């Protein structure tokens, strides 16, 4: 099923970008082509989301740390290429295809480097009074490093990496001019490298939200998602005493990580002021996730998941200056925190984390 979906998306992508060639004889189909380039740097004070207990081990333990970090903080360079294609369709409709490629490289720990690919297709009427829009989105991270985990089959620590795919459909409707109502359905997969297939999971999400622009120059967005993740790989392991298998008492390979989650997004954006005739816009994003693990395993066999509750939130304010019509500069910061509640104190100790970051980005849009 997953391969079929990927094949359909690839066909749509190739077909969308092939249309301009076919349209040379009918230029009315091609409305516009643009390309934006973004380059930035980001300081992250906790690159792999270590707990305070892990940071203390990294700094003070005489034993080598299981993940080969040179430092637990890092500087990350990011490059984003985003071509956009706008097409006029029959019956006065429009298709907008936006492909985004992101490359992230870490200065101190290059084994954390990763890439992402995103394809967004927007289908809507061309009328200025349009009242509906449908968004199809596909996203993938081909390989993302988490950290080194203990593998019971080899009795040693190995790198845990996963491949992530997300597929989304999100129609939205406007029955009142300042307000858009949007719906969202998403399917996501997380498949790990061969040493950690026990972590494999599939998630289904459904959500409802809205965008309100009736308080100009400010716009506000709100989204609620209900997520259900099935840890499809957990059945390949048997119940086991966690302390006897993991020398650090920190492994989550054993047990059932299936969970239900409530997720909230809030966003506000708008014009703030002018500085030397340069318009300044502000933006703030906030995300809250409340995750409950639903395993039927006993606390003895599955202490990392039985009765566990994770509350995770993130806030990212930023300001953007439109230096010229084609050049933007953005300054931003972020704070992320996870707090775990469990009947096992050790689980809380190693699962809580905090991350702080600050970044600068330059964006140039080719005319």
C-alpha cells in the first residue's frame, strides 16, 4: 500500500513539472514559475534531546558515552530550495505545485546530518472569491539519526536511524470571509534500520482547525489533531527484564510503544512596524502534545510504556524583515520541553528533556 501511494505521488510530481513542456503550444496553461533559496544557521543547545541525567553522564562519567558526540550542543547549517509551479486548469481552476528540498549539516557531529523532501499540491478555483482549497502533501526524511541504543541481539550499542514518510490531505472551506475552516487526515510511517525494527510504527491522524484574518494586520491559526500510533514492530520481541538487558537501564526496544495523542497548534503572524522603511513582520508558533501509551503489558515487563504520560510543548517566535521585494532576513528562537509521568522514577529521569535554539535565515526569491 505504501509503495502504491509513493508511486502515485511520484507520477503526479513528474506530471506536474512536465506540463510546462507540453504546454509550449498552449502557454495559457502555465501561469508562473518561481524559485526561492534559503540559507541559515541555527544554534541548538541539545542536539539529540538528552535528559539532564544523560548530559551529566556525557560530561562526568569516566565511561565512554554510547553516542559518539563531540559535544551535545551544536551549530546546524540549513539550505532550502523551493521551486513553485502555478498552472491554469480547465473550468477556471488552478494547480500550484511546491517542492521543497532541505539539507541540514551539523558542525560538531556530522553523523547527525539529514535531508528532507516535501511536495505540496494546492488545487483551488481561480476566482478571487474562492471559497475552497484542497492541499495534498507528501513528506519524507530518508534517514534520520536518533542516538545509539542497546541491541539485545548483539549485546552492544548501535546507531538507531529511521525513515519517515507522511501523506496528508487537507481541504479547507470559507463560509465567512475572515474565517477558513480546515480538515486534515494524515498517514505516517516510521521504519527503522534492521537492528531496531522493534521500533517500527504507523500513525493515523485526523484533525480540525481554522484560520482567522479578521483582526488585520494580524492572522491567527488553530489546529487540533488526534493521533493514533501503532507500534507494529513490538511483537518481534518478548517480555524481558529491562535492567538485565540494558546496562544503562535506558533502552526502549522492549515493550509496546503504541500510543494515543492529542496535539494542538497555535500560530499568530502579522505586521509589527517599519525600521528604516523596512517592514517588519512577527510570527509565533506554539505546539502542545499530550501522549498516553496504551500497552496492555504489565509494569514489570514494560516499565517504559505502562502507565506513561508524555507532555511535550514547543514555542518558536521570530521576526522577518523584507529588506527588498526579493530578500527576507529572519531572526528566531525556540524552546522545546518534554515532561514524562511514570510509575518508574528512572523512566521520568531519562525521558525528560529541554532544547533551546536560536537561528538566522536569509531567503532570496528569484524573480
